[in-house]
C-alpha cells in the first residue's frame, strides 16, 4: 500500500465535501478540466474507465479518483496546477473553514 500524506487526506476530504455540499462543477468547467488532463503528460488511460487517472496526484486507481469523477468536485485541485486558471474561487468559502475546523477538532480528540 502506498504512503498517504496528511495533506492528501485533507485535500481529498475537502473535494468530497465540496461535491456533497455544492454539487458538481458546471459543464464548462468540467470540460476545461478534462481537456487540461487529456493534454497533460500524467494522464494514465485505462480502457475500463471513461477518461483515466492522474499519475501526478497520488490518488491511485479507484472509482473516486477516476478523472471523470474527480474533475466534477468543486474543491478538487490538480497537483501540477493545470486547473489553476479554470473557475478557481478567489477566497476560502465559509463552509470549507467550518469543515476543516471540525476535522481538526476530531483529530485532536
């Protein structure tokens, strides 16, 4: 099993929570993200899934990390900054701060 850094866990949790709270990104953002991945050197194509997986993010190959799923998550980020210019929020949203705070409190119990 691969080593998972705490920052990866936080990033994944924020991405999943953003999808649950805000829903999927709009179609334009999704298309732009997938296009950025398709033209990048880290795309790992797989005939069993719609798009493939990112070889740079460290998420591995599972149903939730497949790019057609991951790219729908509003808070998901590309580790190579290929999504940084695509519909990026300009400030930290209040609900994210609340979730991060709750996770920190839980961790310290």
